[in-house]
């Protein structure tokens, strides 16, 4: 027995018109020539399990010393012993006589083959089976390496985001605890000096009092600036399991600050996710709303938050000018790049599209961690 033939082999005019000889073998010259010149390993097997046609690629793949012409009439199973783990699957294909494309089977020596199978019908009954094999071991190895590389990239993105969050927290603490307190102390000193001048009026001190009062006003502005920068570096923390409330709160602040209408839809109403994904969604939301203000020229924004099928979705849709196609994949667009990095860190993705009727939609798709079963963690008696 052997593995499958490609559709292009099956559909070839030479094969389709082939007729069995008096010995039941397909001997059409066009068929044999076509199979002989194929780079993939091909074997044609009769319904009783005998080899009708094989090519040199088949002999090389299965490490046979016999030339392909000498295989005619031999039992196909003897030639494909290396397929032992997949033989039952091949038998099933022969019985069902249903075409199969792109199945993967593994040899006993560890190689991975791609299998195509097709029956060759005659008068409504299969008289032969075409099997085509392609060695995809190198491709599978590359795919595994690519998967590992992507996983390392996700881990790196997660680590990088954690480092950045810690740096933001450190900068926010420094601004609040050091600079903020220092400015407050200076303001108190200015206020005290002003009061001294008021208690001891002097016609030459009036201009000094005015300057002190101006300095106090500037200090108030500086303190509010520090508070605003601190809030941007370290926004109000998103409590675990409360991302829905954080989204509604940010939408309210956004509408008050920008005068852009902002509506929120959450499903389920009290949507809950873990703290890591809450932080990622929150940062993506802030960046998306910032982009609306900077670039969209929008009059309304619709925010959607939904959890379904082990995935949480966050969408921010505006009715602005719409993002240009070249902007979506622009590597220098740091805001969009930052959103993608955050989503990648938890195995998610960001999709940015231009709406049909104008505006832009930013969609974050994050897979949720699998929840442990109810019995997990229990100690066996």
C-alpha cells in the first residue's frame, strides 16, 4: 500500500483516459511518463493491493534499491512498511474511496510526509488508487521554529511592557512624591512671604506682593501639570475583574474632555477578565482614543467590549476621516505599533480597518487563559 496521488495527477488527461490491460495494469504511455517525471513520490496501486506504477522519487523516499519498473506486481504494503503508524488511515481511504489532499503522516524514522490520495474510477468502481507523497520534514521544522520564535517574541513583548509599566510607575512616583511635594512646599513659602508683606505694609513692597501672587499662580499651574502628567504615566489602576467599569469611566472622561460623543456597549454588562488582560485592554483603549483626538476629526465614538468563546474583544469605532491604507501597516506609526505589541504580549491581535461609510475601527482580540476545571487542585484521597 502507499500514499496518495495529487489532484493534478488524478485529473491529468492521460490518467483519466487510462484503461486496465488484460493484467489489470494501467499501461497508458502518457500516464507512465507523467508519473516517472514527477518530483513527488507517486505509486499507483490496484484494488487488490498490487503495485501498478511507481516512480524513482518513490524509491528514493522509501529508500528502495529496486528500480521502479521492478516494483510492478509487488504488494504495496511491503514497500511502505515505514508508514506503519499511518497504515490504518490508508486502509480507510482505500475503503471509502474518497479523495484526500494534504494529510500529514509521520514515518518511523521521524520524517513527515504530506499525503494526497485519489481513486481512479472505471464504470463507477475504483480500479486503482493513486498515492502521492511529499517530504515536508524541513517545512515542519521551519514551522516549529517559527512558532517558537513567535512565542519568544510574545514573551519579549510581555516583558517589555512590564518593564515600561514599572518605569511609568517609577516616573509617576518621582513626579508626585518629589516634584509635586517640592512645588507644594514652594507655594506655601510664597504664600507665607506674601502674608508677611501684607502684615507689614510698605509702599515699596506693593510690587513685590504682586510678583509673589503671580508666582503663586504659576505654581498652581505647575502643580496641576504635574498631576496631569502623573495621571498619564500612571492612570487610575484598573482593578482585577473590573475592566468594564474602567472602560465606561474612560469614555465619560473622554467625552467631557473632548466634547466628542462617546457611547459604550459591554456584553455581558459586568464583563470580567484577569488583571493582565485588563491592563492591556485599558492601554489599548487609551491609545485608540488618543488617536481619535489627534487624527480622526470625529464627532462620535462607539466603544464595544465583549467576551465570547474564550476571547475578549475591544472595539473603538469613530465616524472621522478614516485611516488611509498606507497608515495601517506603517512601521513608523508608534501608536498603532504599541497597540500591536501589547496585544501580541498576551497572544492577541489588533485589526485596524477603514469603515465603509467613513471612520476607522480598531479591534483588539485577546484570547483568555483557560480556566481550571472544578476538580483541579483537589488532592486525591
